[in-house]
């Protein structure tokens, strides 16, 4: 499938988008800025310092799980259901000899063991069996284990938050077969286009009964925690439709409608009604993608770096799986969000119809590309809505990366894939790659014959 260049957005629907101002935000934690990148290489994450919870667009950022983020004078035991991690839990990968005895000494009990074949590891979930003011915090326990077993991967089971979308259903519906294709300048995309692609999304649940997804080749699996309900299907449905949706007068046509889609839900509802994901769920979903030989995975979650997450990202690249992630919606002063900020992940920010950066988008040296993601007409349960955020920009690069892989005789390196996409990008900011737009907007369109 060869591709040619085109322009971003025609003026036909300017009035429609101008009336749509809904905002969607992905809430995540901040972390240390990653070093400036020139090529995607595998590196281990640096140990991060704790950050206090700070308010961002529609909620609070996560703690990175390294230390207690309470202010001085705050209660010693906050509401356990509102913590940015699973209270008293650790995740350990490939525990070495002597670990179980050490864990027992520290008051830890193994509650679940999961073999992750694709990631090449056995992951254990451990719980503190002793609690109280006199007992060490889970962070202290983690540090002690890390000192005892320096080569072992061990992390707090941290949360990743996804804020609910705000939408404007009262706004005029999109008039056309596909907002996503219109935003790219694509026309006459056949419904079988992308039939040789296998894509993945790690997101919320997906409503496969939505008209945009009826009859599509979708495999769905939920990785929510036992005893909790899975998340609602609003955001996951929108992203799935942008990739493989049916073209109709309702404007939900996907970019690669013939592709096979593996959709993983990693979000769940806590007792207090919060919708959160966890590091454990992310690891299981990534393993599922690798086992099923998915070619490109679209990631809508954002949070802090961790040893296990970094290991999963490296393993994905080793297995020729390309990862594309939303850059984050915390504003220009925010620190990088992960997994987008890892060197082995393509980070995508959002731009509006005038090629301007989304107001709430993260900025930083880790940004790779800038794609349409403001006032996006999306499929949601019960119909459609206009939404905004970097998560709505990521599917464009997911589709384009898939098209590049399908047209290659062998898997290109991530650096080569980035080079091909950047060579066909419209520079939007400072000359060359910059911290706001990365390499800019990728001006590709399919040659469908």
C-alpha cells in the first residue's frame, strides 16, 4: 500500500467544528523529564522522586508510587479507596531464590501469581499482611526488597486514571462518512482497507453493539480486577471506531476499517465509584497483545514510570510490536507522562483545525507527532459526541504506523519507522523537531487504487 501526501483539513466543516468545544482529558501522574531523544533506544527508567498530587484539567494527577504524597500535618491514613495506588500491594516479576522468605519476614503475602508468556515473566501480586501506624509503609518495604534483590523488578501497584469525557451532543452532528478520514484528507477508503493489519487498543471497555462497530473484526478482553466492575465503554468505543469503524452518514468511518482489532479494557470501578486502571492490568493487557502478535498498539493511559512498565515496553519492541501513546493532557508546564515518554513509544499530541496545539496538551522532548484531536466527532454509547484530547490524536499515528508496516517486506526499526513518518510531516513549530509538535503533522493518505 503506497501513500502520497495531502493537506490536513478542508474548509468544508469549519463551521461545524467551531461550534464544538467539548474537552476530553486523560488524567495521569507526572514524572521526571526524559532526556532529549534522537533515536528510539532501549533504556531503563531512572528512579523518580515523589510528587505531590497536583490538580490538572479535570482531576488530580497520580502519585508515581515512590513515596507517600501527603502534605505534612495530613492524616496518617487517608481514605484507602482514594489512594493513587492499590494500598499495601507490590508487584514482583521473576522473583529469585530466597525471595519468598524475605517477603514473609517483611509481612508480605502472595495473593496472585500470573504467568505472562508474551512478556517472559511470572508476575506476583503481594499484599501487606500487617498494617498499622507502627508498620513500615509499602514504599519502605519496596525499598528494602530492592536493596536485598537489586536485579529484581518490584513496583507499587500504581493507578492510572482516565477522566470522563465532556461532550456536546447538542452540537450539530458531523455530516459525512468519517470525521477521522476528513481530518486526514482521505477519500474513498474501501471497507476492506487494512485487512492485513492487526491492531490493538489498551483503553476502557468497548461497545461492540454500537452501529459504528457492528460486524467488525474485534476481539475484546477485560483485565479488570476480580471483585470490581469493568469501566464504562465511552472512550474505548470512540478509539475503536476511529480505527475500524463503519463508514456511514453518522461520520464514524475508521481509518483502516478492514483491520482486525484486539481491544483490552484495563479500567475498573472502585467502591467509591472512581474509574481507575492499575499497573497489573496494563501488564496483563500488554502480554495479551504480544501473544496475539498485534502489530501496533494504541495506548490511551498515562501515568508514572515504573520498572515493570518499562520492561513491558522493551519486550513489545523486541517482539516487533509498535506502541503509540497519547502524550498527556496536563498543559505545557507538566512533566512527561508514561508510557508516551519512553524512548520506545511514539508519543502523539493533539492539534486543532488551525494546526494549533491543544491547550491542555503536554509539551516536552518526548513528543513525536501532532495529529488532529480537538473537537473530534466520535462514536459513544447511544450515538456520537465531539471530544478533545491527545488520546484522540494517537489513533492517526497508530493507523499510519500500521500502513507502513503492511507496506514493508520486513519489520523496520522504530527509528526507521519514525524517520519515514517524519519525512512526510508538515513542520508546525520551530524548525525541525520541537517540544510542542514533535516532527509535526504527518501528511499521508492511502493509495487504494
